[in-house]
C-alpha cells in the first residue's frame, strides 16, 4: 500500500510498460533486444501481481509468490533464450530475427 | 464368443499372426488360412441364420449383442444380422478369400500388403454386422483408409494420383455422411428421451421431416459417393486402373457395396419421408449413372477402365433400385450387389492375370488370347455373360428383379426411368462383346503372346470359387432371394406406411 | 396322362452339354460326337413319343387339344403375384416344335459327324450344339413369358457362340457380335414389352394370359397414341420376335451369321431359332388378336415387307449360303404375314398355315442348308461362280437339293405347296394386297432357288478335281429330310395345330392355288432359260434393271445405315463425347476442387512467412480485438 | 511524500522502458533495462515486499541483465548500431500497442477494485521461507521443487544448446 496512490495508477504504469515491451518486441530486429522487451513485459506482469496482492487481497501472499516464481522462470527462460541465440549466431552469423525464417511454409 | 464378433476378431488375429512371420510363403499361407476360416464362418452364418429363422425367431435382427462403448454420447458396439447382411457377409467372405489368392504373387512388402488387405476386409465385415450408426461409420473408415496405402504403394501407373484422388473423394463422401449420421443421432429420439445411434431404435421413431429433408441428401450422397453415384464416380476409373488386382476386386466387389447397403439401411430406412420426397432427384442421377457408365465403357481401351465404367453402370443400378421403394426392387438391389460383387471380382482377377502375363491392358495390343490361355478366356467370357445379364448367371436374376420391381410403380416417371435403365442392357452387350471379341477372339496380334501360359492352381482356385457362386446364384436364385425378401419387410413396411 | 417325362427332352441335351463342355478336353472327339448324337436321339424319341401320346392317345377333349402343364417349379419370386417359373407346357404348337427341333437337331448332329470331322474344336462344337438344343427346347416348352425370355437369351448366346465358332477368323467374330447385339437390341423391346405386360396383367403365365386375353385386353388402361398399354406390350414383344426372326429392318445379322459352320446355319438360322419370333407371336396369339387390330396388322406388314425385300435381294447374291439366308428371311416373312392376317378359331386359317409353313419350311430349308454344306464341303467355296456341273459328282446331294427347291417353290405335291397355299388363302381373305405381294414373292422364290440349283448343278462343264459325294453320315440326313420335305405337306395340320386347338375345315382353293403354281413354274422356267447353260441373259437382265440390281446386290445398303448409326453416331457422337466429358468435365471438376484448394493454400501459405514479428503482431492484435469484442460488443 | 516518490519512480520506469526499446545502441539498451528493473524493485520496496524487491534486484538486475550483456559480448555486437526500422512497421506496432493500452486503460478505469480485507499478511523473510517450504495447506513446496527442476533443466538445456558441436 503506497500512501495516496490508487491501484489504478500502478496498474496503468505497468500496462504502459507492458505495451512498451510489446512495441519493442514487434519492432526490434535484434534477438537480444527482443529478449529485453520480453523482460519488460514480464516485469509489468509482476508489478500487476504484486499490486493486486497488496491492494486487493493483502491477507494473502499468492501474488507475491507468483512474482517470485515468475522471476525464477524468467531467469531460466533468459538462460535458454541466450543459449539459443548464441547457437543461432554460430550457425547464421546473425541474430537478426528476419534471418531466422527456416520455419516457414 | 458370439459368432458375429468373430468376423472382426478372426481378421485381427490373422493380422497379429502375420506380424510375427517373415517368409513370403508363410505370409501367404497364414492369410489364406485366416480368410478360409472367415469364408467357412460366413457359410456357417448363413446356415445358422436359416436355422434361427426356421426355429421361429422373427425379430428384425438376430444374434444381437450390444456393449456400451462410449457412454456419454451413447455409442455402442451393437451387432446383429438379418438376411441382407448375411448374404453381404457371405459375399465379402468369398471375395476376400479369392482376393488373397489373386495376390499370391505379390512379392514387394508382401506382409504389409496382406495386412492392409485384411484390415480392409475387417472394416467391411464390421460394417455389415453393425447396428450402431457410429460403429458402422467407424468400420467404414477402417475399410476406406487402407485403400490409400494399397493403391499408393502396390499400384501401377499413376498410382499416387489415383490413391490420393480415391481417398480424398471417399473422405469427402464420408464427411457428408458423418454430418448426416450425427444429424440422425441428434434427431433420433422424441424430445426428452436419450438420443441413440442404434438403427433399430431410431427406426421406431419418426425423425422430424425438416431434419430429414436436410440430412437425407447428405447421407445418401455420402453413401452414394462410395456407390459411384453420378457425378461423384470419377474416383472409380482412376482408382481401379491403378489398384493392384486384389484391391480392385475387394473395392469393386465389396467396398462399393457399402454404398448401396448403407443407402438402403440408413438413408432410406431411417428417413422415409424425405426419401419419398427427394427420390426423384436421385433417380435421375442414378439413371444417368446407369446409361452414362455403360456408354462411357464403350470407347475405353484399357480393360480396367472398361470395367470401372461398367461398375459405375451396375452400381448405379443398385442405387436406382434402392430408390424405387418397393420390395421387389430392394430385393433386386441386394441381388445386384451380390451379382456385381462376384462378377466384377472375377473380372478384375482375370484382368490382373492377363496383365501379369501380357504386360498390357490395352485392348488394341491384345488379341486371340483364347488360343493361348483357354481357361482364362472361357472364364472371361463367362464373366462377361454374367455382366450382360445372361440367364443362368447371377446378373440376369438381379437385373430382372430390379426391372420388374421398378416397373411396378404406377406413375409414368418411375416407369420411364425404368425403361431408360433397361436400355442399358444393350449397351452392356456392346462393350462386353467388343472386349471379348477384341482380346480373346481373332488372330493373335502380338507374336510374343504365343508363348503365354494358361492359369495355374492358385489362379484357377479363386476363379472357380467365383464361378460356382455366380452360377449358383444364377441357376437357383430362389433360396437367396427368399432369404433377402423376408428381411426386407421392416424396411418396406416403414416406407410404405409413409407413402400412404 | 402323365407328361412329366417331357422334362427329360429338355434336360438330356443340357446333360450332354455339361459333359462335353466340362470334360471335353478329356474325351476323344469321336466319342463326344457320338455321345451328343445319342443323347439327342433319346430326346428325339421322347419327343415323338410325346407327340404320339398328345395327339393320338390323349386326343381332343370336347373337340380341342388341352394345354397341359407337365411340370412347373418356381424359380424366383418377384412379388406375391409375379414369379418366374420353370416348367413344361404341352400344347399343339409346343409339341410340334419339339418334334421339329429334335428332328432337325438330331439330323444336324449326325450330319456334323461327317462335316466337322477332324476339326480342332469338335467337342466344343458338339457342346455348343447341345447347349443350343437345350435352350431352344426350353424356349418352346416355356410355361410363362419370362421363362421364354430366359431361354430366348440363351438361344441368342448359343447362336453367338456357334456363329463365332471359327473364332480366329475376324469376320466370324464380327458376325457373331453383330448377331448378338442386333437381337439384343430387339430383346430390349421384348423385355420392356414383358414389363408392360406384367404390369398390366399381373402375370407372366401363358395359360392365364391366353385364356383371359379378351378380358385383359378390355381392362388394360389406355397408353399413349390411343392404344392400350396391352397393345403396346404386344407390339414391343413383337419387336423382340422380329429381331430373332430377322424381320426387316432387324434382319442384318442373319446373312452375316452364315459365317458359322453350315450345319449350324441349317439348325439355327433356318429351321429353329429364327422361327422363334413366329413361335412367340403364335404363343401369344390370343392376346395379339384380342388387343387393338393394329398389332396384328403390324405383324402382317413387317412379314410382307420382309418377304418381298429378302426375295429381291436373294435373286442377286453370289454366296449360296447368303441366298439361303435371305430365302429364310423371306419364308419367315410368309409365316409372320400369315399370323398377321389370321384370326382366332374359325378364322384361324392364317395361324394354322403359319405353323404348317413353319413345319414344312424347317424340313426343306434344313435340307437346303445341309445340301449346301455338302456342296461347300466338296468344292471348298461358298461362291456360286466356283460351282457348276456338280450333278455328275454328287448325285444324292443333287436329287435331294432338287426336291427341296421344288418344295420351296411350291410345286405340288411337295410340302411347300400345301403350306404356302394356305397362307395365300388366308392373305386373300384378309386383304388382296397381301395376296398379290406374296404371290409375287412366290415367283421370285422359285426363280432364285432354281437360279441356285441350275448354277450349282448344271450351268457349265467345269471339272472339279476333288469334288465327290459326301460320306454316309452326311447323305443320310439329306435323304431323310428329302423324304420329310416331300411328304410333310400331308400332315393334317388343320386337325392338329390350330389357333384354339380345335378342328379347322380347309381344302385346297384352286382359284388361288393355280395362279401360285403358275407363277412358281414361270419362275422356274425363267431360271432355266437364264442359268441352265451359261449365257449372257443374266447380265443383260442386270443391266436392264440397272440401279435396282445394284441396290439389291448391296442389300439395299441397310448394313451401311446400321454401320453409320453405330459407328458414326453411337461411337463417335455419343460414346466418345461421353468419355471425353467424363474425363474433361466431370473428372476435371472434381480435380479442380482439389486444384482450387491447392491454389488457395498456396496463396495463404505466404502468411506463414517465418517472420516472428509478423506472427506476434497478428497474435496481439487478434487478442486485443477479441478482448474488445468480448468486453464491449458482447455482454 | 510517498506520492511524489511514486511518480518519480513511475517516470523513471516509463522513460527507461521507452529508451530500452528505441535506442540504437544495444549495450545502452541493456543498461536502460537495468534501470527499469531497479526502478521496479523500488516499487516492491514501496509496497513493503522487501524480499521480493531483493530477489528482483539480485536475480533480474544482477543476473539476467548480466546474462544479456554477456550474450551481447559473445555475439560480437557490443558496438553494433541497430538497424533502422521501417516506419510502416513502427506505425503498425505503435498503433497496436496504443490501441491495447487504451483498451486496457479503459477497462482499468471503468472497473471498480475492491479490497476484500484489511488484514495485512506477514511478509517477513521468515514467514516467506516457511510458506515456501510448507507442504501443508497454503504451502508452496511443490511449485518450489518444480521450479528447481525447471532451473536445472534450463541449465542443462542451455549448456547443450550453446555447446559447440
């Protein structure tokens, strides 16, 4: 609970952050920067969980723990993603998402 | 173990046995033994059935067995037979048994070939014993799918195209059919009662006429595609031309009969009002099939194409008779299915044997085969005579029953349609005699053909079995026709109730 | 009197067929031939026995011969009322036919022992002959019209097999095909006629049909063109009969059918099978006469036209078997005409005459064919131009042939005279036009038969190195038939075979007989002048009639018309387009369903570009739109 | 006071988020991301979820960002100028994002959020630890263990994928 701040404000900030992440994911061509955009989105989601937990169900801890697990999963995801990126770089000498199109029709 | 389930279990056991052997010889023997048991079982079923009827069992279906299979939508494994299915099972037993011998020489992936063939037969047997629409549909699919592999792998000529075409068109048909069957299911019971797939249960209830109008054409076309209904018949020439011998035999001999059988047992029986209303459309289409197939066969030069078009014509007659809605023509339809099944199987077996020897099916390149292979030639002539409806062979009985039955209608439309259908007998004579005259008689065209040999035992055996069946049916049709007739009563009564 | 044994008359040839057909390759030729002949002998004796019993022992009851169903079994049920039975019906015409068929068939069997000797397919030939005899006997004893139709088809089959007996010869194969298809086409009419009949009357049974003919005819509903359905039924049935009996214009198969071995021509295409059409009309005669008179008028007209038409053509043909074929057609035309002009009961002269002529014709025509066979056997040619002066080499053949010629020309006291006279009387009573046509035909008949006779046996002084009299097995049938052809005219048909089984009072009408004898003699005289010695008269004659000769020589181009219709119209204008249509329209439209699907999926697949960001844009946009829809538009 | 801090932190989050997705230098993007993550941690602090904030700082800021920077180094892109993005794409993406934000924003503003209770749960590290490892009611032992397995799998997977052939 932050004094004087409605839950709406926090959620709006997180939503904006989320859509900035979405924007980044859609526009960035470099895989690493796309990964960063994903992290932004995850963060936004985490903020939401925490905010909902704090403002709406302060007697519980679910949101908190969810965020905790999301962070752990994000770490795992980042590790695997980076491994894939490195592997791709080795094979294609590029980490441009537009070059990675082997999975088309 | 009830006798009907054995018809599904024995082929499955045969397939399992086939999985464990490697040598070609053993594969053949196991398939032949398995299907011989199946044939014996079919014959036993006929006698059991007659005995059951003689003992006073008058229920619509006998030897019924039912197991719940999928409770939430009330799908049951529900089997039972009446006279119609009994004779169809006998036909299937004969054809699959002879089909095994006709493919005696298959050497490439023979184990897989025989397995696919027997799986196909399993589907057909299952279809004929099923009383549950869904189970019936399931077996139908089991029967259709192996065709793709059988043609695509062991076929000749443009086989991939043909296999694809055949499978897609039949699948398209079954898509219609599935919608029709589910439609029947959704309307299968009065408001507030449990829905059912059981044919006998549905028959007791009148499906609302609006639903019938919608689902009858779907069901009929669905079965019609398999029965080579114009204009959905074009898979037949290509499919048969590419298919290996035994597959052509089974397909034209039995599988196409699922169409006629289903059209009668499901489409007509369960939706009589719509059948009565809409039959004229399909009568026109089947009438076209009959004449069109026959005329189409006149100018073909490939033996298998000739036979495929001939099948379109003959199977058109089956559907034609089914639409004529009276006991005699229904009887004719069943007889025609039997007759066409037997004689077309014989034809395809013979064509396969001729092709295997001469290396061509082009009638322009064949001639005078009577001199070098008299046995096959005589058999070919007999099959041809059966096809053009010569008395003493099966075709005559079937066609005459259809014609007499169809002509009993009092309105002009049905009778004119019948006369048009009757005129196919002349065209049939033209193309049969053209082929016989061209390939069997006359001088030997190709010098190499002088060295050709006549049939050997594993070729003679299936031909003789088929010949006995054809002649038996042609000479003494009374018992088989009476067997069918009594089973037609429920169907006819229901249809007649509607027309009045 | 129990006639159940008559079933064996029919079954014995079937047995012979099965033995020779199934075990043929294991039996020696001579044994199979003798076996078949003996089997038929038994059949023939049984037939004579039946005839004796029927006509003389049982005799007439209340002045008429009864129709007896000697044997009957249900073969298949169609409906409660309609069923096909197999059985044996004994009545005057069927007994008469039994005698004719077994007699001619037996003689042909004996004859063939010599004629076919050494032929490769000897056993096969006898098997076919037995099959034919079985079918023909089954046809004549039929108790119902459907049984008749069945055996009708079987007869067609055996005719097909026998015409195409020399199957390596393309012309024989073509001829057999033609015969089968033309008759099959006619059978279509027969079958549809049966359907009409069964629908209107509710029965196939001959006895029921004939006894209730007038009731049925009155009850029959009106068809189209002002004729009742029953009238149409009998007209259609008559088409079937006309096809089998080679009536104009369905006759084209008969001359070609001479491709078969000559004994076959004698049996099938002269004495028995080709008269099946006549027999059919006779069998249904009560119905024919009960329905609208137009039906019988058609029968008469077709018969008259055919007899004249065929007689003209016969005058010009070179192939002796073809001459005989056209002569057969002409004589059957006589029989048809006689039926057409006949009535029931007291007015049944025509019916009686027709049956009478059928009987005598069977004898002398079989004799002519067997004689021709004997000649062909000797000179190895069918052509009149290769013959001449044969009387010196083949005395027995010569005499018997002469007897047959006299019989067919209607010279008394040979059999043809009596039967033809009755036909002329009947024609005169009905309509004099028919009489004059047939009178002219009688002259033409005498002319072409003696043209043949003089051309073969006299004409020139040609030397034939190999020609000699045929063996005993061939001459014996000739002699027997010659005796029959001479005396058959004295059989009292007016007592035995009449339209209602009763007695018919007839006597020779000299005012009709004399002109017909006269024209016959004129014909013979002209032939004598033209052909006794080689002379230029025939060619002058040919020139003077000009195009008529050419037309007649080419059989009035009927064959060409048929060829045009079948090849040009049915094959090229109907079947080929249908085959094309099937491949390129129906099939193509099915294929195009697949192709269109393919095309669209090809277009759509570019959406699946592999560009991750496009996917994600679409995904998010879609999710947002769904959110929008579910949040604002629905709820 | 707190209000002001909240707005400042919000501004930092938003500005650096935008910079993260728009800067042309990849390394700078990583650094801006770091700032955003740290600012997020500040939010958690403000909401008195100290443990979560600490985790956010150590795992996210300290772990993931470092990982990202390593990968940048490994793919030799440290000085890389990111390619220009074509404006159509920019506009489409911008519109989609904007539309989404407006949609969500609208929903947020029209919805009334209501707290169910005023009791505040204990968020001390002790309590968190007890809950995480509790297999009784409301315990998180199962997800905890699953996550550990997942991390192990990710580790092994990452090694295998990135390993030279």
